[in-house]
């Protein structure tokens, strides 16, 4: 880990993984073998008439792990995890104009969200206070995921891919 940028109540860490770990993670997730599942809505707050959709891979939730859980170990061992809640990989397809998705919370109790950006693109994570975090490969955002936040699409890359990890700090 190298450069840390502090934002009030949030933390951004650039160059989170050693390059070889990032390359391995990208190779598996970008392969034609990785399992993706279509989601017609970005989140439970999406308007009924929204056309925004995305693809997900839930690697861990409520004690159930996918066959890919092992690829996340390089990220997990760098976080101070007391209890793991969820690991979800998100793939947002490119759109003509940048779409800001409906604000949401991940869980309705205080916990930490770690968003790891797998590729660089013009997509953003927008926090409740209006702070916009750029999608930069090998960057992680740490924040209270019980506070409202939004994702966006991308316009300058085929896809925007991030890994969303929810956990209790220990």
C-alpha cells in the first residue's frame, strides 16, 4: 500500500495491492470463465421505470461462498475485518451518457464498506455528502456503507468493474 488520501469520515488508498496481485485478480474476473449474473435493477431503490442494469457476482454472503472466494484473499488480508458480511463484484456496462444511479445503503446498521476499483474509467462513487471518488484501478475506498451512496456507469470504457466488500471492523 502506498499513498493514502484522507476524506472526512472516508479513506482512499491508492496502489492498494502489489501489481502482481492486481494482475491476477483482473485476469480471473476479466476471463470468460468468471460467473456473472444479470440484475435488472441497480439497487432496491431504483425507480420502476429505470433502464439501468448491471451484472454481479456474489462471492460471499451470509456464510455462503462462491467457488471464486479464494481470489479475494489479497484484498481481505489488508483490511481489518472482524466479521465479513458480503463480497460482491459489480460490472456496469458502458452507457452513452454518464448515469448516476439511485442512492442506496448496503445494510441498515453501521459497518465498513470497501470498494476496490478493478479498472480505471470515468465512473464514480458518490457519497452522501456529495464527495465523488474516481474509479482508478487498484484504489480502495473505505466508508460507512450504512450511509447513502451512489454508483455510476462509465462512458469511456467498455465496463466499470469494482469489488464491494462489507464488513465489521476488528
